[in-house]
């Protein structure tokens, strides 16, 4: 794909009402991607701050005077005719009654129902950021003591890590350990088994695919009720993950990491160049810590994935 010369910065709002519903705009027939639903907002003009642009756009589109709240994320997205950067802010307070002043339909949607609405590629990662975890724990291998490993998993989940990849290739009995982990923690956290599609199907949990598996599969390997994720290192793998209907992917390494010392880091610039070509929610991996979540979201990531910085027993004292 030839990179377009036109770049625009769009600021959009996640407007929530007292019931927690979120307002969506429907793009009109004379606009790009007409008929799709999106978070309201528009292009930042020269000389405007993001806050000024969003206040102006919400007045023009909806007839409200908005109080701009906290920053959510930025999504770089490559379209055939432009390179877009979507900056997203929360809006919980405003004056006036929202209505479609430009002839567009609007609707209030429960946060957990946003996925039912067809949206432009740049808006999809925002939907994920609103209700999915910003940290994805990948468990370390078992060092001979399965009970200590299970205790570490319990500590991590109790600490708020609710999306976990069970990766235990060297466990003495990997299958039995997976069964016990699912039995004990399957209702407290979203668990995904590393690579083992058949066992995931049997246990009713998710699967995390390796990059080489992506290129071999022709269809999503599990039903929608069981999450499917994938490890990706290049554009072909990301495109395969999206084609298969994966729920999210991890992309890296972003920085140098002890687990893959020979891999060339993407850096944040390289991460963005790949992220902008797909619409999947993506975790940044490789040298990541919880302190990198904000940086990751500035480059379009859902959050960070890690082993060492998220596993309690590996934290520095």
C-alpha cells in the first residue's frame, strides 16, 4: 500500500449519560464510510487545541456545550486516501440536549452492546479500550512446583489481572495443570491456553495462537463465546489474525526483552506502522511494564502484555 500524503488529526468523544450509555453518531450519506456509527467529533483545525476542537465539533454536531474530560487513547489508522490519528476524550458533563444537528441519526448504546454496531476501523480499538483489560498476563513456565505456580496465579488474579494466557510448555503434566487452573480461576478471569485449540475447546476457555498457526488456519478455531488471541510479529500475521476473527492480538517485541534476545525491537514507531493497517485491539509486548500502559495507548494499543513485570513472584522486592 502506498502511504497517502494527507494526514489529519480527529478528536472524538465518548459521551456517557447517567445510565452509563454511550452516544453514537451515524455517518450521513455524503460522507466517507456513510452508514457506519462512530464516536462524535471531528477534525482539529490549525491553531486549535484538542479540547477546543472537540468543544466546537460537539456544538456543531449535537448542539451541546461539553466539558471535556480525561484522555482515553489515540489510534493511528491508515485509510486509502489519508492517514488519520483519532484522539479520544471522555465527556460526562454537558449543557443542552444532544440531537443530530447535521441531519445524522444518533443513538444511546449500553457499553456492552457497542460491538453490535458497524463502525469505522479507527473506532473499533476504542470500543475495546472502554471495557477490556489494559494488561494481559502471560504466565511464566512452571519451575517444578505447580502449587507455587497456582498460588502465583491466584495472587495475580486477586491483584486485578483478569485476562491471562496459561503458558506452561515445560510443566510435568501441562494438561492436568490447565484443568486445575480453569477449575479454580475460570470464573474469576478470562483464561486462554497457549496454542492448544483442542484442550481449549474441551475446557470451554480461550486459546492464544502462535504466529505460525495463524497462517495455517482457514477459519476461527473456537466459537465466539471462547476468546481467540494471537501472537504477531509482522503485517502478514496481523492480517491473518484479523481475517480469522481473533478478538485481540499481541504485537512485538516493542523493546528489547530477555525472553527473545535475538529479536529486533519494533520500537513505538514500528509498532504504529503495523497497528495503523488493521483494526484489531492490540497489546504491546516486549519489555513492557504496567507503567507503559499510557504510552502504549498513545500509540494505539489496548495496553501491555508481559510475563516478568506482571507475575507477582518475579516482582523486585
